[in-house]
């Protein structure tokens, strides 16, 4: 991982963001870290699963492929889906929260900052879309990056709350899926969890209301609905296998 520094229009006035996709830019992965704030978009294209973290918590991932380092939605320099997971949109960038000086309070108007890894493969000074306008203002691509970073930050803030609500409602269940493709290969999806369709259907009115009031009921349905994308991914895998045969 590179070194992230505070982005500014003086030191970085000529930085550009390469917009194309590819393995060189970290896109050849079979899972992407995602956040609750993007579940609605994710569930239209990718299956959503949960994994346990080393600290005993949970994280959300979108399944992109079955083999190691396989992204079935990546074709050359293009990502063939209407929505790209947020972490792959913001690649070289992170959001940094302002810190108050020792013994001082943080000003109420303090804003989050954008950090950039200038060594990232998608950062260039000779090609790509400029981050800043000629007079120093934020260019459209940087405005979009800022919006996506805010989405990631908001999602990270509610992720633990969502998992706590799912656990309380008894919705989380381990998943073990055997995926068979046409060239006699099989892939076992395990060590992951999902929202149990049966448990969700059997929730009583009080539990449904509690999830709804917390804003997590729709997210549970998005996770269940996302499983329908497995069939499309198998078709993509078979198509790719046929092309390389």
C-alpha cells in the first residue's frame, strides 16, 4: 500500500486520474469490499456476502469472480456493469477526518479531507482526467471522487450497526454454495455468510418494524435479492471459458 498525503491544488495542481480499468489498477480481484450505502446499486449486478474480520466483526463483499484474481466483469480496460463498487471507483483516494489540536475542540465547520496516494497506478501527470481546474477549483472527476468517498464513509459508520441488527433479528446464516460451470469445474463458496431468506420471511411484525425503524430492512432484502446474480455470473464464467478453450 502506498503513502497517502493530503490532496491540495498547489502540490497536486497537475495530477490526473486515469479512468480506464484493468489488472494494473487493482481490478483483477474476485471480491470487492462494499458498504451498506451502496447495497441498492450492488444488488443489481453482484451477489452480496458477509465475511468475518480478524477482530471478530463482519464486513460486506461483492462477489466478482470464482477463480483467484478473477473479475468476470472486467474485459480489458472496461468494467462491464452499470455500477462499479465504490472502493474501485476511488482507488488512489481515502477520506481523512480532521483532528483537533491537543487541548482544543474541533471547529464545528471542520470538513473531511481527501488523501491521495500519488504512487498509485491510476494517478498520472501526463494522462487522464485532471483533478483540478486551471484556476485551482475541483474538476468534475474530483467532485465525483469526493461524493463517492462520502458514501463510503457514511456506509462505514453504519456497517457495525447493520450487522448488530441482523444478528439480533437472527438473519445471519453461513452459506455453502457449490457452483458448477460447463467445463466440468466446480467452485465451493464457503467461509461466508448471507441473510437467510427463510429467517427474513419468518420475522414477526415487531422484528420487521424494528429493522425498518433502524433503516436496515431494505438492506436485508437487497442482500437476499442479490443472490439472483449468481446465475448471471455462471453464464459469464462459461462464456469466458469458451473463449479461452
